[in-house]
C-alpha cells in the first residue's frame, strides 16, 4: 500500500462509504469521489483505485520467475484493492495456489461489495484462497511452504496502519520468511520509499537481493521500491528462535 496525504481538500471532498476497525486499534476508511475510491487511515491514502503500477510490478517481478513452475504456492500479504493479486494470477499457471492474508475483515467485505468492479472477479478464481488473518501468523505456520511470498502490507517497512506490522520487516520476521520459503523461493517486498537499511537487513538475513525503483504515478513524488530477495537453492534451515524481550 502507498502512503501519501489525500490530495486537494483532503477527505472532506470525498464521500465516506464505510469504515473498518483495525485489529489492535484504529480504523480504515473507504471513501469515494466520482469514480475513484481510496482506502485511508488518519487522513493518509493507503491505496487508490486509479494508481496501481508499483503493486502490479511487485507481482510481475516475483511471480514472473514462477511462470513455468508446474504448481507454485504463493502467499500475498495484504489484499488492498487486488492489484497485486490480479497481476499474480495473470502470470501464474492453472495449477498455482495463491493465498491472500488480510488482517482487516472489512477490506475483504469491500472487495466483494463496493469495490467488486475493481477486483473484476479475481476472488472467485479457483486458484485463490482468502484468509482473514495476520500474514505474520501464516508465514510462521510451517517451513518450506511457499515458492514466493509477496508483502504489500501497510506502508512497507515503515508501518502506518499497525505497529505490529513491524514484525514482518525486522530481522526475526525476515528470518521467519526465509524459513517459510522453499529453497530458491522469492520474497518480494513493496515499499512507499527507498530504505538502504532494510535492503542491508535482507542481505544480512541471507537473501540475494535485487532492488527495483519504480517511478511514482504522481509527478515529483518519491519513487516506490520493490525488493526481490531470493533464498539460496538447496538451503534448508531450522525454525528461527523467537527474539528475547
């Protein structure tokens, strides 16, 4: 998801469609102006229906490598407005399985309701399973489960919706992701801005990392970033120990 102030007169110029509580506190707002929809929190835009380029790029870069895989298993963290999911389905073959973990139940309800036209039926694709769950818990559910994990959660490594999302991007969270990937698997991470420290953290965790900077669809804005982190082929690791308090 992207982070930016709502343009123009702010949310006052938009019509509120619904709100959805965030587990742990706060709420997301779904708003509309003419044919454009936004999901926002605290006056900040997380996702807009008319801007999707970098989210699609996340799926293209990570799932493109699985194009010839006979039956890949892909985990997507964050449903948003479905752009990453739709792009992944366009690349992956008929035997793929794509699990989407979404923390906020209202986002799933919006996808089947007022945003159904944006999702264009992708939730009904037989390859798709939606889990209303913290993606961190899904990642922790077992070793060598996924061929790719795509994280389009919150604002990337700089959380906005929930501080609990920081657990995905700290050293322990990245070790858990590496443990959960099959050998040669890919971790794809979207971010609303560059972050040298996060790239270095990925490398210290043992990933081979490629950084892709993607021009914002709004002129003059900071470029978005997608990191593609590869777990070495042939590597099997034990379950990482939980960090001590």
